[in-house]
C-alpha cells in the first residue's frame, strides 16, 4: 500500500482478512499517520510500516514475495504517480491486482493511458470478478512476460 494516511484502507484489509500481511509506505505529512501506523503495528503483527518518501523507500524495499494486491494512493503529482506505478512492478506477478486511487484526476488518467499504451499495465475485465468499473478507482494487472 502506497499512502497509509488515516489507515482506512489498511483497516478494511484486516477486517476482510485478519491474517493478511500488509506493507504500507507513507511520508507521514499528516500528524495522525504515525499514530495510526503505531496502532496497526501493535494490533496486527503482520502489518509492516515504512516511513518515508516512496520515491526513495520503494526502490530500497527488498522482498522475495510477490503481492496479491498493490494499492497506490500516495502522491498525486506526475512524478510520484508514475514512479510509484513503475517502482511497484517488482512486487507483482501476472495475477497481482494494481488498484489505482483517484484515477479520475486528469494527470493520473493521462499517466494510466500512457502506461496502457506502452503495455506496462492492462485494465482488468471487471465483470470477470463481479465488479463494476469506477472512474475514480481503477484496477489493473502489470503486463509481465513469462521467462
């Protein structure tokens, strides 16, 4: 998860599955974010919080795991949105769901269109999962070629 903020998404993850493992990155520009992270770490041993700028921390983050879901709701400027999308690719496999928040923002919409055109991401077929498309939250898979 890029962008813990008030912890609403993380709380939903744990509500849906108390055994889920969550790694969350946030720069902590709001005074409430660190206390939320502390609470989640205390309540859920499988919650890992990484404080810092996603442009720095995501490339440094080492894991051999591939995540089932990557949720990007961090910085909404072009540099953050594009780099978070690209930098998280190393955590994905073909089945990983990439959830992009605020995809209705003009710049985010343009970044997504560009990455679709470059075959970096592809939007899921929502009906395959019993979902409806939503302009403000879109779901993708990374286009990962098999070795």
